[in-house]
C-alpha cells in the first residue's frame, strides 16, 4: 500500500477510536450524572437544589447532614442498624440454605431430581407481586408483622432460586474425583460438604453474599409491606419519610442521608468485586 493510503488509514483508525472514546465518556457521564447531582445537592441549601442544576454548589454547606441525621423520630443510625440486622440475617440465611440445596441438586441422587430442579428454576420467573399477598396473610396469622422474620425466614428456606442455581453451577464444576477420594477415606456427605465443597466454593459464596447484601439493602417494597412501625423502619423506608406529598419535603437532608446509605454498598463492592467477578465467571452466569 502506498505511504499516502496507509497514512490516511491510520488517521481514519485514530479518528474512529477518538470518536468512540468520546461517545463512551459522554454515555458514562450521563449515567453517573444523577449520582453526582445527588451528592452535590446534599451540600446545597434546600432553596438552591432545583435552581442550580450544576454540580458545584454556589453556597456549599454540610448542614443537611446534621439535619437529616436527627430529622426523624429516631437518629438515622437507628435505621442503619435495622438495615444491617436485616442484611446480616438475609446473607447468613442465603449462604446456608442455598449452598445446602445446591449440594443436593449437584451431588445427591434422588428420585425426580431433574423435575424438582426444573420447578426450582421456574420459581425464578414468579413475580414478587404474585407471592407477596399469600406471604403477608401467612405471616400476619403467625403474628410476625412488624418484625424482621418475614424478610429473613424465607432466606433460610432457600427461596432465592437464583442463588441455588448459581451454586449448583459452581458445584458441578468441582471434579467428582474429590468426592470419590473422600468417600474412600470414609467421609460422608456432611464432611464432603464442609471440608471439600465449601472451601472450594469461596467465589460463589462471596457472589451470593454480595448480591444478597445489595438486593436486601436496596429492597423497598418488601420492607414497606411488612414493616409499618416507625421503630422498625430500615434505611429505604426511612428515606421515604423525608418526602411529604401533603407538606414540605426535606430534599437536602434526604439527599445527605441517601449519600450515607450508599457508603456500605460502595465498600462491599470495593472489597468484594474480585470475588464477584471470579464467581460470575466460574459459574457461567454472564
């Protein structure tokens, strides 16, 4: 190829690459802008939040954080603690129940195993609105409304089929020769599960824990249904109380507490992303 044609080809490639990167940066900024605007608004007085669309406050103030922390019936730390209790119970419940159920589907031979596995997968497609009413009636009869039990106990029963499927896929990737060698040494299913399968399943367990943490921390609908006592409110419901459809809404304090509520999610993702990527890659869920 002549030098002129090759040079034009190089310039064309650089131009396409530059345009592609500019579009990607613009799209990325458009996606992140609402989050940046919320953080910037948490440092603005209420009167300027909707009058200044920019990200740099003209009158920066941290007053919203102090007002938001004590604006509700309880300090905001009370709602953070409620969310942590709920998340801890949900994470432990999902790790224990889904790993045991996955081991049964992946390693045990029992009648109609394929049928039960298919039914379990079908339950993933059930919308929450279909099961929330029967659940509410059941837990109301038991007297568990305004407690964390309706939100934690289902996790102990392996009702999150997505995580069961994720763990099954990971267990199936572990060589069965390890199980057979353990059986020759006299190990039963309990020892194989705790001493072989679980130590090798750390990426899948971490993925389950991280997703459970994020989904439970952000869940609004389920917690709104079962928790009506203000003392039992979690962070999502507490944030909702800053908005009043009949009176004045506290936008600044709400944005300030929203920023604080995002910190645990960022920390979990920051320290767990290595296991999250590895877990998703090794389970084939992409």
